[in-house]
C-alpha cells in the first residue's frame, strides 16, 4: 500500500515522515521548502510504503515548480493521503487551494492531520478545518509523536488488515547503493537514468538535492535501493546550516549503504575531497565504485590517455584499495551504466562468499614464508598461527597471533593485499583482526 504525505511547506511533513518510519531520513529544518525530492520509506512495524513530498507551492517554473509537480504525481498514484496542516496557523488560502487539487487528483481516502497541536492554547478553532472537505481532523504532534495511533488505525483500515512485519512477509533484502559526490556531477541524472523516469530534480546548479533520497527499484535483474545524496562541497565553501545538515546526511549514507558509487566529473581531475570520501568508504568496509561521469563530453581521441591518467591519479593517491574499481559512464546518454551495475553485482556476490579455512590458511602461510612479520616493540617474535573468515559485507579475517600482537599497519596491508590478490578480491575492502585466542583445532 502506498501512502503519501502532502500539504503546503513547513507544516511538519518531514518530521511526521521520520516519526512514522522510525528514521531520520528526511531533513528537518524550520526554513520552509527544505524538502525538494520525494522521499520513500516504510512505516515502522508495517509493510506500508510512505512518501514524503515537497511542500505544495504555486510556482510557474524553477525548483519549486518541479518539486510540486512530482508531489502532485505522487498524490495521484497513492492509495491513501495524509494531508497535513499547521494547527497553530490555522487554515490558509494555500491549504484551501491544495485541498481542492487533492480532491481533483485522487479518489483515495484522505486523513486530515492538524499538526503542532501539542498546545490547546495555541491551537486554531478546530471547526475551521472542516472547510477542507476531508472530514473530521485528527490532532497530532509529529515532533512528540502524539496522535499516531489514529494514523495507524487509518492505515490498517485502508490496507484491509493489520500487516505487522514478520519474517514470512518481510520484503526481500535489497542491495543498498549510495551515490556520493560533489554538487553538479550528475548524481540525480544518474538515478533518473537507472529508474527510467524523472524521480529526482535535475538542474544545472549545485545544491538541488538536500535529503538523502532512498528509492527501491529493480535494475539489471537485481532488487536494489538507490540512495541519492546531497552534493558534498569543501568545508570552506559551506556557510549555510541546511547544507551542513545535508552533508552530514550524505556521509551518514555511507554507513547505511552496502555499495557506494563515488561520482566524479570525468572532464576534470579527481580532487582531494573525492579521495577523502573514498578513504571514508573503504574504512567503513563498503564496496567502492568510482564513476567517471560525463564521459561523453571527453574528446574520443584523448579518452584512453584520460582514463589512464585518472586511474593513475586515484591509485597513487589512495593506497588502501588494491585495485580501485573505476568505470567511465554517461548518466546523460546511459553509456556504461549497465556495465557498471554488472561489475558492482559481481563484487557483491564475491563479498558474499565463504572461503574454506584450509585455503585461507595456505594463503597466509605462503605470505608469511615470503615475508616474516617484524619483531614487536618488545623485541619479541610474532608468530601467525591460524586464520579464518569471521564476517562478510565486508570481508573480515581473524588471524591468531602468538607472542605479541602489535603487528604494524604496513604488515597488515601486506597481508591484506596478498589475500585479496590470491582470492580475486582486489576491489573489495578487507578487514583483518588479530587475537590471541588459542587455535581451535589444537584441541581436536
């Protein structure tokens, strides 16, 4: 079931979305018009899809027009509408205008929510809200999560039955793919290309996307969730607090993602900020793919040299990754997009594998024979006795160490590179942990 939250700007729709989904996915700020794209989530403990829309505005062009147009489209496709008004302000002319549009665009049931109703003294006369034609209003406080029981009852009634999520009816696991990069490198265009429709606002100006927008879809045979993020500028260029919040949400998307596509402009050199983001992605144990976007704008006769130069620049600057996955694409034309996802899915499948312990130990023994671990700071010999895989997504290897355990990072990188090369994991993050636990096979 698809539920849409609608209303004019600054009535608390994003706060309501966060409360109903149990997340902080929607960016919340006192400034009106912060939400621009449509945000999709799942109602907490229920298998209902819920969409947060931009505030409905009377605009003939620009971002506000595009945002409103997408919001109206979402309303027309919804199974149910949560129409939100501000209880402190009361009914406005905009509320009346948009109520008429909702009546005209959909026959789906509408629940009228009078938000910011925590104080009876500041609440407008309740009778006036009946003018909107949606029946009896429900007093709620999205910030304090009051009145939510009536919202849940409305949802469950529309659905026809209570659909508490259980393992039997839970949605299948999807690969979560975050799209990161500086402003105006083509992230939203890329998302629209994958979706095959205009879901994200695209304009030739930085800072259009503000929220991290999660969009479930199926592409190239796999169920995925695309996470379009706000553009990341250098700190010196950020002076607006909304942009600061957007940037924090973009970086937070790294932790929530399984795969990160770092998009850069192929017509320019890779900047230090992109390398810093790549380092953060790798340290978080996520699969990284660097997308050289706008490849169609690079002159054909210099493409080979350009690709080699960019790969060389990236590889030399970021040594943690054995062999960075760097692919040329054009979000505008679609060139290389399917190939990119094919390569990403290959890496995901590799990172899902379980390596036989015997094979892993043979590889580690060979590496140790070729290069003995150094003496510890206490001048004790360090003996690597046993290795085993203890985790996937990311690949996690536990190595039993006899004697001291303060193995330097340089030797850890040596082991990581050696294991990755032998197992064809060159594009995957590998985490190596050391412990002093006894070899479990010694007691058998």
